[in-house]
């Protein structure tokens, strides 16, 4: 493999991992606070759709991004209300939201763009990072949309908040023993509401990256399981931030390999590469790769 | 002075507290949960600088009272004032911000977090100054003699150390009112001493300390004043509790009791058991041979227990809770394996046996945590009566419901379970009837030779207590060997033939179940060698 | 992660009126929303409704197609209810359908299968599909019993693994893909031989209700009886409601869980086999197309009742058919049906706690 190919491979790995990184980082915060958002898939899809619509209508990808966040917030509110106030089953509500959003976006897309249109919409362009992009060989690696850098910044901020602030302690504690958190004078419901809304914003960014960042178009159901894959990344990352980031990059690399290997004349079934993330996560959960410890109160409703 | 409830209703701060403004006062406070009246007409005042003990049996309303003060529940009647101002906390957060802190019976700690993070939980949301807080912790530790390793994971600490974290967590908030809900139930004697010393010291700084307990020794040692609750109402108060212990106990259980005297069985309306003449050759019902148990952290919870129970004999296990009784119960139930040693029942070795094999050997188990281990509350009474023997009604895999119902009805009559019928949801029965149903099942174990009854009367009213002990005695009279674990020494003395004392996982002594031995057994329980 | 709140309690018959009324109300409300959307889209309401009705009930073919859909959903739903009685949440219907379809296809295409007598030609592939799905489910059960791995996570992961296994089998000639004669050969399996197809009840393709319907009837009756009256049903409830007490009572908690997930998986696999042998006749990527998740939703909404599963499956089955027809005849995207399903799920899930409390 030539150096050039490696650079291209790394570049596309990152490009494919960024949406996952956004969504998985959001989901990680939620799950650490004790809430599973199976609706991550729906949130990302809505983000991709609203981002595309916003950008197409206004011609500005920035406004598209804002539209994505605005459109996902109601979904996050619904998820938060159902799980934290009505104490509905988190798996059911998540799947319900996914079905609903798939319907909504498909319907909306047909209304707005007509059936099966592949119209290109305004989107973000790759941004040459000063200095770094001019480096030999690995320069193209830094040819990323600025959103990718924003993602990196957010991940670092999340790491800081979780480890070094009182809010971080409350979030982690809310996922382990919410009763104890409430007795300690913190507001579990508020923490969980906040975590879900944060997840929504992150999923919106990840979804918008897919439509107006990466390929500048929207297709029906375009997330195609990316939201579930992000949840899988959190599981494979054993609910630790940096391991989850690593999992996203690994999953991105597996996807990138699909396009790279044929070029190199290596014949590995596509399906096997796509399956790899799920298989790895499965082996991890099965206890074959280290020990998994989920937050103790994960997916359990909290009763004050 | 002891005063009957009501007599002091207008006098919120009687006795030596007269003239001092109470820090926290409750007037006419009541609390209902649905149809159940947990508290009613409670008038009580907590003064600055005092250790105020709340005394009462299980279910008397002590915890409810604490939860009202800490804002976990809102009172359904009455008023509370804090330092003269109206006080109606919306929740623990509110209570904490007003200077009310609570040490919970079930700790409010997160096992997965280090000590320092636990101490900071619920505080400011922004950047943490772990170093600075660590220094504060150190000075606090010096002030109260409570040393802690801030970096240790709470999950790795012993129960006593965890409680120390819980207390420091409260003290760091510099509370005006400190509530401790049965803090000594899980502690070793020396830990209890230092806890009581901390209570004294906190009160000395002008705090009101509310200490919930049912241990008389602690009251003698530390209480300035005592309020006794009985069935949700104030039954008595005392300003000189050390001198009035007997009267307080009387108020607590509302029946005459001799504390050290001849008729300890007066607690129960049961005559002292006269063991039937032993069989010609005593036959062993159960035998423990050098049984030890090490928990996940390698702590030795049971240490070389050797003990045998003859048929027809009732052996009592006395001891403060947490001295290995639960572990022994789990091993005998087949839910845990002994780390070393062997045990036998009915002539069979059951050391490695499954729960099913243990039942088949003629062993009945009444576990201490009924809801967790003995019953499925969501199923019917009839299903629970035959939980381990449903197979007997199966024909081609289908349950013969009519036959099951008929037999259930017979058990319900025989064991006097008060229920609307065999199909009622088990969880809707009262505690006493639930326990009678469990006993009905275990005592009808085919070929029963040995029965473990662990804390069989916990949380039951006195009538149910007597019924339960009658059933156990009848079984023993019929030739069953019984191991009776209880933290109520008086009950053991009344019901058992002999008593072994557990202390830190070992048997530290054995005495005849004679009221005259009450004091020695008590001393053994507290770890003082006889 | 545990999903304890699914409450596998047995619904007492008398107090269940609210539980019956509420789902009905949710369905009506969702349909009202659907009609509003149709009006907003500018499609004449009567035209859309007529198309929907035509697609769902219009003729024998429409009804048959809806029934076949409902059968697949109901099988997955019944399996979900059984596993849920043991306190387990089977999210893996999609994957269990997929492996069922793969196994069934492989068996149908096995040389000599088509010439087996006595209907064995279609029975063996069906049983094979059920067994494959069952083992796929039991794998999650085994991991739960042995390693404590949460079944929500493992069944979900196994679903994705199975979906890509299926994709692989139809992409690779060495697996199930039909021989590539030219570059336009589609990535799908050969058509299965006629004797291996599931028999039609009427014998006519004008009303293609398959043998799946009577199979479902038998499965549903057995399941209802087993849950209510059998020793096994009792053991499932005990394990689901209090595994520690069940263990103390001598019930083998681990194996009960494995068996429960085996049954759930087997019913999913059977649904997959029926979808292949009774409807699609050749395996393609996207074979299960959401039936697993819809079946899961049907099972969840039924809240422990087999009758509820049947009702929900019929509703979703007919809605799918109606939606497809609406798209073709009235150009209202069938995505609208997804919106309605999502709304129904959210409404019923959101009210579950309060309905339960009222009914108690």
C-alpha cells in the first residue's frame, strides 16, 4: 500500500467516522446518565433531512445546520418526556420514534424534492487546515469540513465535563444510582432531560454532516443504521468516552476498507466488513473481549 | 418524666429545653400513603445542641418522620418550622440548602465513584477543586476523627467505612439539623462508639442531631431526649432517658416487659418452651462442619462455623445484624456456596447441592429477605404456596388448577392465612400473612427434617409474631430441627432451646436459652468475650 | 441495561377494559392525524381512504396479502410475549427472520428436497428455518444465562449480524446467489422449486393465503394455553418476576431463559421461512424489511396478551397493505403508514404506566 493510499484511507476513515462520533458522543452522555436513546437513528435521520431542507431552501449550509438542530429538538423533547416523565419503556419509545421519523422524512422528502430525486443541495466544503494540509502525504488527512474539527472540540469538552466538573459527577451518578443522586440534592430528572437534549443536538450535527457535509444530498432513510451503529460504538467502547471514540474510528475504518480493498485487489466480502463492527461489539458484550460494565441504572426509569 | 402522647401537645419543648427556640419543630404532622396512616398528630421539637433519639419498633413511623424532615415525602397534615421560619422542603435538595442533612439507612453513595466525588455529588455543577476539597476533608477528618482515603472507590469500602463517607458527606455541608436513620444497624461495636461520639460532638457545635435507633444501650449513652413512636403516633417522651429506659421500652412495645428479669417471654404471649423429652438417641437434623465464607472482596464473612441441630430442637442464632447470619442463610438456601467446610441435613451432604436438592433433602427455608428470595409477589397466593412444588399438579405439562386451588385453600385454613382467596395477588397480603404463607409452604415440605427461619418476625405485628412462633414450635414438637436466626434476643430466649452467638462471622459462645443468661448473651453479641 | 419495566404480569381479565379502550383510542387518534396529513397534502380524502380500503380489504387478493403479513408479524409478536414473560426483551426479530429465511432457502434449494413426498418438501425447510431462528435466539439466551450479557444488546447486535449474513449469502455465488450468467444477474437466490413453496389454503393465487394462517392459529392457541395453564408458563412468570426466588424454588433460571429465547427466535425463524416459502420465493437483500421491528412493536403493545398480539398484527398487516395501495392509487406515500405506526407506538408506550395503574 502506498503512502498516498494510506492517506486517502485515513482521510475517508475520518470522514466516515465523524457522523458516528457526533452521535456516539451524545449517546454516551445519555447512557452515562441512565437513558438509552434507541431514537438516535431517528434523530440523525431528522438532522440529515432538516439540514438538507434548510440548506436547499435558504442556500446556506449554516442555516441548514441550524434547521437540523431545531428539527431534532422536538424529538429529543418527546424522548425526554416519554422516558423521564411518563417513564415509558426506553426501547419501545426509541423504536417508535425511529418508525415515525422514517415516515415523516420520507413523506417530507417526496413532498419537497419529488420522488427519488438526487438533486444536489448546497453543503459545506472541505476546509484546508492551515499548515497541516500542506504536509506531504498526510496533508489530505486534514482536508476535512470544519464540522469535523468542531466534533473534536466537543469530544474534548465532554471529556472535561465528565471528568472534572460537578455536572459530570451528577451525570455519571445518575446512571449508576439515581436514588442516591436525588438524596444527595441533585436533580436526576433535570440531568437526564439535559443529557437527552444534548444527545439530540449531537445526533442532529451527525445527521447534518451526512447530508450537507459529506455528500450534499438527501436520500430516503439515508442514515441506514448509522444511529444504531453509534449505539453499538458506545457498547463496544464499554461506556468510556475515548474507547467509544476509538470504536467510531474503527467502524469508520472498516467502512472505508470496503472501498479501498477492491482497489488493492484484496477480495473480502463487503458484508463481512460491514458486519465487523457488530461482530466486534457482540464479542465484547459476550465477554470474549474484556469485561463490559454498563451503567447500573441504564434504561431504568427513575422514581423520586 | 414520661408523658403520654397528647399531654404535651401544647408544649413543644418540654423539660430542660424550655425557653430555647427549637431548631426544627413539627406540629400536628401526619402522613398518609393511600389508606395507610404512617404518621399522625406528631408534635415534636428538636433543639440546638441536643441529641434527640427517635425510638420505635419496625414500622412505627421513624423513617417516615425522617423522610418528611428531609423532604423526600411531603406531610399530608400539620406544619414544620425551621429556626422559626415555615419549613416545607420540596425535596432533598431544598432540605440540604436549608441546612438539613441526613445519613440514610440505605446510603446515598455511588459505589462506582471515588470517595471525593461522592462527597462533591449534589454540590456545584462547575469545575471541581478536588485538591482543595481533599484538604477540607482532611481538616474535617481531624476535627471528628473520621479518616478517609479520598481516592478509594466507595464500592471497595467496608460497610462501616461507607457510612463514614455518608456522615462526612453530611458534615461537609455544615448542617444545622443532622438526621441519622438507624445508622448503627450495620456497624461493629467500636464503630458504634465512634459514631455516637461524632453525634455528641456535632450536637456540641449547636446542631440538632436526630438519631433513629432501637438500641437501648445507645440511648443510655448518647440521648439528651427521647421520643417514642408507636404505630405512627408519639407514645412517650423523656427528658432523662438514661433513667427511664424500662418505661421507654414499655411505651415502644406497649406491653409490660421485664428487661432482665425472669419472664422475658413476656414480650410474647408464649409460655417458655419446654422441650419435649429428647428421643432416646438424639438424631441430628442439620450439621455445619467448619463452614467459612469469603465474599467478593475476600472479606471473611463466616469463619469456621461448626454447629449441629438435633431433631426436635430449636437453636437460636443471636447477634447484631451483619455478623454472618445472612451469609449462613444464603448458604443453607443453596444460593451461595461455602468457601470451605461442609454441611449436612437429613444424613445427606448438601455442601454443593442445588436449591432443589436441598428442598428434596427435607430442608425448609424461611429466608430473612422474604420479598427477594422466598416469594414472587406478582403471582397469586396459591402459586406462591407451591412455588417449589408446582410439579405435583402437572399433568402432561398443564397445571391442574382446580386441584391446586383446593389444596391451597386447605393450607390457607390450616395456617390461618387471612386472604380473600387463593387467587389473590401475593403482594397484596399483609406482611404477617405473607410470612404465614411462606411458613405454610416450607413447613409442608415433604419429609421435613430441618427448618431455617431467618428473622421470621421482622416487620410483623405482635399477633403475627406469636402465630409465626407457634407454627415454628409446633414443627419442632413434631421432630423438626429448627435454626432460628433473629436479632431480637428476647424472642430467641422465649422460643429457642439454646442460643449460639454470632460475632464477626464466628460463633463466640453458646448458652441455654434462659432469661438468666440474657446479660451474658448480650455481652457476647457486642463482642465482649464471656 | 435491564428492561424490568416491561412487566410480564398476567393481565387480569375483568379490569382490562381500559387496556382495551386505550389502544383503540390511540389507533383512532393516529388515523385522525393521518387523514389530516392527507388533506394537508392536497389529496382528496375520499380518494385516499378508498385506495387504503381497497388495498387492505378490497378483494380476496388484498385480504390474503394482508393476512400473510399479519401472520409473520404475529409469530414474531407471540415469540416476544413468551420471552418477555421470562423478563427478557427480544429485540432480535429482524435477525431471527433473516436466519430463518437463509436456512429455509438453503434447504429448499438442496438437491432432492423438492422430490420429497408427503409435503416434507416444504415442511423440512420450515422446520429448518424455525430451528435456525431458535438457535439465533438461544445464543442470546445462553450469553444472558452464562455471562450475564444483556439480551437487549445481544439480540440487537445479532440482528445486524444476521442482516449482513443474509446480504453476504445473496452476494456470494459460493453461498446462495444464483449463478451469474451475465453482469445483470441480480444478487439474489434462485427461485425455490414449487414443491417447497408453502401451500395456499385456497389453492389459487387469486387469494394466496398460505398455510401460515392455520400454523399461526395453532401456535397462538398453544402459546396462550401454555402461558396461562402450563408448568412452563408458570416457570416463565416466576423467572421473569423474581429470578432469585425462582432459583430458590428449584426452577432452572438459566435454562428457562435460554428456552424462552429459543422459542422467540424459532417463531421469528418460522416467520422468515413463511415469508420466503409463501410470498417471496427467492432470497434477496432487504428480505425481512422491518417485519422484525414491527413484530417486536406488536408484541410490546400487546402487553403480555396473545389476543392482543393477534389484534395488533392484523392492524399492522392491513395498514401496510392499505398504505402500499394508497401510494399506488392516490400517490400518498406509504411512509404515512409509518408515521401512524410510530404515533400509535408512542401513545401506547407513553400511557402504559398510567393505564396499568388504573387497571390495577
